[in-house]
């Protein structure tokens, strides 16, 4: 486990992924307690209490994450991040105490950098969304600071041994469930790794690729998807994901090759989303007519997709068809408002962008 903490200094993104796969919540919470005890600037339990009861729940709330599923994974990553950020402070306190304040400030900033990678890994958010969440993560800390007086009184009362015994007795099942999210992730990952030992099982490689892609560990995701297509060249799903990653990374030639393979194998792949991806690819190189053609065909099959409608508006705007573009943006906003509940978070992004473009064209 100590190797995972040390790896955060060199490869924070990969280290966070490994912490989700191999990390132990008990180890990292004890590490936080040990480092905070050695610093002796605050009661040793305060950093862990703030992380567990204030900071991580605040991050989960801002991320709109499922508490039972994501609390333990996020707390594990946050505890590892706090430990890695504060170990150098401990060294400075021992050997250069006059630099303690500067080191503490640097540690807090480095902790936020590590939390950025933790948010990306646990929730699979984009870079922009992760930056926004980290930038706002100080709000729960400020709230806790102003409420610390009554909270300290309440915590002192709750610390009664009899009260703690009854809480544990009646709620021990709920406390156990908090760790279920991390345990289920790690069990699933181990089972996939065991399946991937079969050199002829391309599906296991593909599923592992999806895990790493969701964590935005694209290097490992690409390797797994490439393994899948090497084992089975007809693995359309892996070609599709390789194309999406390549487009996101700006490797447009590679993206086009993978997308063309998908079209050749199944042009209706993933509910025809391959056509939308091709349209987005042509948009990125300003081939607006090609983008319009692909997106128009896609919308014939899926006329209420907010992302496809927004991109179609972009293609029309690029061709100078302002009126038609504005209509497409309006349809994108309407489609987003009608999206089912489980898709509304994603649809909201395209609705927001569509409204922005509509206002701009109306000026």
C-alpha cells in the first residue's frame, strides 16, 4: 500500500486507478491518523474526521454521485491523497520548522491536484468537470469551519461509549454497506483480470478497456482495446471505443480508420452512434458538409438525441445556414428536457450549449 502512496508523486492518474483496484480503506485511514499524529498541530483525529464527514460527502454531493456506491472509493482516494500531500510537510516540520507554513500551503494545493485525479478516476468525469468540482470543494470546509463550535459540542456528546455502542449495534449493517462500493469494484476488476488470462477471450479485454476508459486512464484503455481487436478483429465495440479515444486525443486519422472499420462491420452499431461520431470527427476538421450528411442520417434514425441535434446545428452553422442551425439548437434543448431521468445529467450539457448558441445567433 505504501508503494501506491509513493506512486502518487510520479503517476497520479495511474496511481488513483491502482488505489481503486488494490487500495484498502483501513490502511489509508490509519495512514491519515498516523501522519496527523506525527504532525501534532491538531488533534490527530481532525483530518480524518474532516475528510470522512465533510469533504468527501461534499464532493459526492457536487458530483451527484451515489453515496453508497461511491463513498468508500472516494474516501480511500482522498485519504491516500491527503497522506501523500502531507508526508513532505512532516519532513519539513522535523528539519526546517521555519518553512512549515509554506509547506502546509503547498501541501493543500498538491492535495487538490491529487483530488482532481481522484474525481476523474472515481466518477469518470471530464477534465473540465473535475476542475469545477475541485474548485468548489472548499465550500463544505468553510461551512464546517463556521459550524465547528456546535459540531464540536455535538461530537463530544456523540462520543459517549454507550451511545457509540448502540449506534454500532443498530447501524452496523449500514456501516458495512458503505464499503460495499469499493469491494464490489475490486471484485469485479479481479474477475475480469482472471478472465483476461485466457489468450482467446477478447471480450474480457474489451470489458477491462471500458473500466480504464471510465476512469480516464486512456493509455491502459487503448492497450486493452487493442488486445481485444488483435484477438478478434471483428470486435466492433473495441474499434468504436478506440475511435472515440483517438478523436478525443486529436488523433483524427486513427479515429477515422477505426470508425470506418465500424461502419464496414455494422453501420447501425451502438444504435447508429457511429454516424454521430463520424459527424463529430468531420466537425473537428471543419468538413461541415460531410458532418451535416452523417448527422442528418443519424437524426433520421434517432431524431431526439440532444448531442446529435447540437452537432447538427454546428454543421449547419458552419455552412452558413443560421436559421436552420438555430432550429436545430432549439430542438436539442427541447429533446434534453424530455430525456429520461437517467440521461438528464448528460443531456443537460448539450441543452446548456444549445441555449448558449441560440442566444449567440439571436444577437
